[in-house]
C-alpha cells in the first residue's frame, strides 16, 4: 500500500479531521459490531469456518488525536501457512531449469459460460499441467503440495507475534499484526488494540516463537 502521499504528510488539522470522521463511523455502527474499530465485519459470520477466520483488516484510532491505524491482522497459523507455501514453492522452483520455470508459469484462459449467441461470457484461468520427471511425474503445483507436508512434518518455520508499522499508507498509518490466536473474533481484535497501545504503539516482536503445538499440522486447504 505504498503511496506518494502518505497519511503522515497531511497537515495536523487534516489528520485530526480524518480521525474524527473515523470515530463517527465507528460510533454509528450497528450494535453487533465493535465500537473500538471499523471493519472486520466478516468476523460476525458465525457460519464461517474457523480456518477462514485467520486474517482481517480494520481501522482504529490511536491515542494521538491525529492518528488512526490501518491494520492488517493475521493469526500465527495464517503466517505459518504462507511461510510453508513460500518455502515449498522456492524449493520446487530450484529444481527447474530456466526454460521449465518459464513453462511452469503459463496460464491460459478457458471459457466457462457462453451467451445466447455462443460467445464466451465467463472466463477462468487454467494452470499449465505439464509434468516433470524430477517431480516424480507430478505437476509443479502437485509437487509443491507434497513439499508443504514434508516441511510441516520435518522443518516447520518459526512464527513470531509482532506489530510492524508501515508509514507509507495513504489511509492512516499501516500496521501489520501477527497474533497467536485460534481464529479472529471481535473480542480478539479489541484485545490486540489494547496490547498495541500497551506496548506504546510502536514496532514490537516477541523474543520467542509461537509454540509448535499452537501451529497447524495441515495446510489451510486440507481442513
């Protein structure tokens, strides 16, 4: 979300007005929503599976009347899945030649629905399904999935709780959050806000990784 006109370059008066507007939006939300932040409405969906309640974006006011935070919150589980996926992708690609790498990135459009005259109306992307002998006759995506399970079982990456500030956001000041939680709820996000204020609204990272037994042993799509 890098921008040529970050929020902090606005005049103090414009920043204060932006905070007032956000406070009013939060105040006018329905009773079911939080009155500490704006956004995260998907957290109200009681039927949403827990493994899809692993990240959210919210806006909340800081202790400075001229600051609001634009936060992207992820659970340690979500970060763990992303790290495993990235490691698997890099290891698989290291086994391919430059020509094979170029070939592996080929996608093509396929028509999934036509209009009354027979012209394509809807399209989808179909991944190139070339198989590689070094992958035991699997495609790149299939081999990546086997690597993901191997990484989880033998060399799982560490994940740390953290707050990381990004001052290049146009809407508020950016904040990336990693939290050790089973899944995200309105209460969880409110606790995160309290914790961020408690550490002084600054960059912070835990000195110890999230315990291994708090991280999944399957990928998100396997649940």
